[in-house]
């Protein structure tokens, strides 16, 4: 697995990584905003109405990690701001991308 940085908000898996997010719906734009405790803070423009914010989270993560939308799954927290997301792909590549995104 990845020998680079170790983050409390990302856990490498055999088939990708788990990300721990704190999501703030209704933001002025979609963006990573640093950390919130042991989670990555993510703002999305969409409001938390009828799954719109969850879809915005999936779309934004697929875009910034350059993976298909089908590779982004909400594992835990469908109705919460605290979410666990599974990104499917090479754990090493995804962890390196995460490190670059947070640099």
C-alpha cells in the first residue's frame, strides 16, 4: 500500500480508499476546505434536499479524483453530514491524488 503520507481521514483498501468527510451543503461552490477533526471538510452548492447534496458529493469526488461516478459510493451517512465514502481504484494512486489535492 501507499508508503507516503498517512491521513486520519483516508484509509487504503485493497480495492480503493475510504474517505471520511464532513459535508456542508448549501455552500457558495463545491470545494475541499481542509479538515474538520478527523474528516475532510467538503462544501457543496447543492442543498440537502431529496439526495441532491449526496449526488453533488459523488459528482465532485469523481471529478477531482478523475474516476467514473460509479466508482464513488456512500458507505455510511446518507442522511448525515458525516459520511464515509468508498472510492474504487488503485489505493496508491488515490492516496497520492489526495495528498496533491490537500497540498
